């Protein structure tokens, strides 16, 4: 019983952190890449950190399916941002005649 309460507390903290610190920023990044903007290193690092947090929480979410919808939507949003950011980089590189940035 204590483990379930602890797990629910951890999940509640993760959701609160996501809503309070990550969601607005992810939505801003989505709007930026959808408008054709390139992501800088700062934003790329943020995306990598959010994705890593999601990856680490996967086992916990698997044991609490009521949070699966949030996990799935977060990963989908991350993939959409990353995919569009890559397309923007490739398009910019093709126009500039230079290889795309890495890292």
C-alpha cells in the first residue's frame, strides 16, 4: 500500500512539473518549428531533457495506466517538434548549401 501511495505521489509530482515547467515551453517550441524556425542548442537540450524524463517515467506510467494518455501525448508532441525541427534544419541547409548542424 505504501508503495502505491509513493508511486502516486511521484506521478502527481511529475504531472505538476510537466504542467508547470514543460508544457507551455513545449507548445511554444511547437509553434516556432511549425513556423519554420530553427532550434538553438538551448532548446535542443531542453527537448532532450524532457524526453529523457519521459523515458525514465515509462515504467511507472506502465504500472498506472490512468496516466498513459499524458505520457503518450507528451511523447507524440516531442516527436512532432523534433521531426519538424529536423525538417527545418534540412531545408535551411539545402538553401545555404551547407551540411545541417549537429549537436
